[in-house]
């Protein structure tokens, strides 16, 4: 059975990638299993300067999912390149560096720093607030999606993935804007904005009031959006949102994803991505699939 897939010229041994923000930089999980069995790792978001993140509490469990408001805590790109990237460069795994920023110049700076590494791809988180636009996220409007993609693509020497927010009017339009800006692929969905309330104190559970909802509860939303985007763009899609099993991964590929990212499942179970890789060929056999590439976008609509 063939599990290898290719995105923007980069070959993955299998379509299972860990999602940004749920797997650190890989070293902690490598204590549980050799992460080289995975198709790829998408690192925690990296910014120009170190970030301490938001105040606690910043994680809240919800029915069939979780809210997080971690706030992009990370050591900064210079420390990442010096201390964390060497470990990933020694592993037989596709490394995707997730980058973030508060203005366009931040993204450009981080992308140029990542150019110096052996990372194979860059994923751009455009759900960050743009401080020069009154705090509006880069990924809200198609024009800002196209503009930031175009700017970063000019300096990024590696294939560029644009990670799309679901908190928009039409995610397919924003995917087209990313494609027009030069994106080599898109990943979707990022978290859905949500809230949790403590009924006794009558206060929000999270210190930041709202957070990003992820986990199995968002899977139907993510599947629908992947399907919509697949019918609009020519570039590959990486699907994510509530993937807990190999069966989930196959459903995302049928909807149009070339590969998938496993996120919250890693927090619930540190062996989750490893287990999904091991389950994949069994699930393929059960579904009579000999090559995962044959099912990409094979959804039969009424």
C-alpha cells in the first residue's frame, strides 16, 4: 500500500503531520516514540521576539474539545534556530516551521531566518492580530490575505503554506486570495473562536475571555470547509480539525486534503499521531484503498 504524498514538491512518507501548537518542537514527544515515523511535524508558532504568552488560565476543557488561549508562547526565532532546529534536522521527518507576527515586517523577518535552516516548508499563521490595522487579524479579509502572502512569498525560499482561519465570511474566497498571493498550499482550519463561563463566579474561564476551540467538536466544520476550498483552488490542501483516528484522516482526504494535521489529539494522548500512522494501512485495507492519493477529493456529491 502506498501512503506517500507530495505537496509543493516535498514528499511525505505518509500524510500524517502534527499540528502547530500541539507538539512543541518535537523533542518532548520523541521521548514517547521516534517521531521519524510521522510524515511531518509542524512546529509551534515562532515569532521574531520571545513571547511569554497569555495569562493563566489559558486552557479549558469543553464537551468534545478544548479552548486554548496560550498566546503563541515561544522562545523567539533566533533561539529556535540555534537550540531547537538542530534536533529536527537530525530526524528523518519533514519539518514545517509555523511563523507568526504582529505586522508584515515580523513575518518577513522570521521567514528569512527560517531560510537559513534545513526546514522543508513554512506555514504562515494569519490568525494573528495585525497591530498596524487596529488588531484585526491578517486572515479576516481576502485582500489582507493576498497582501501578506505576497509579501512573505517574495522572501521565503521554501514552499509556503498559508493557514486559514474559519472565523470568516467565506473561507474559499480567502483560500483563493492566498493562492493569488503565491501560496504553495493552504492548511485549514485553524481554531474556531469560543468561550467558556464559570457559572458560580459568573466569569469567563479563560483569563483572555475567549480562546480557540479545537478537538472532535470542530471536525464537521473543518470537513465542510476543506470540501469547499478543494472545489475552488488549484493548490494542495492540508486538512485539520478534530482528527482523532486514521478513519478521520481518510475522510479529510476524501474531502480534498492531500495530507492532514493531528492537533488536540496529541494533548489528550501523546501517542495519538503515532497510533494514527499505525492504523492508516489497516484502515486503507478496510476501505479497499491501495494508494492514498487515489482518494484525494473523491467525495461524491449529490
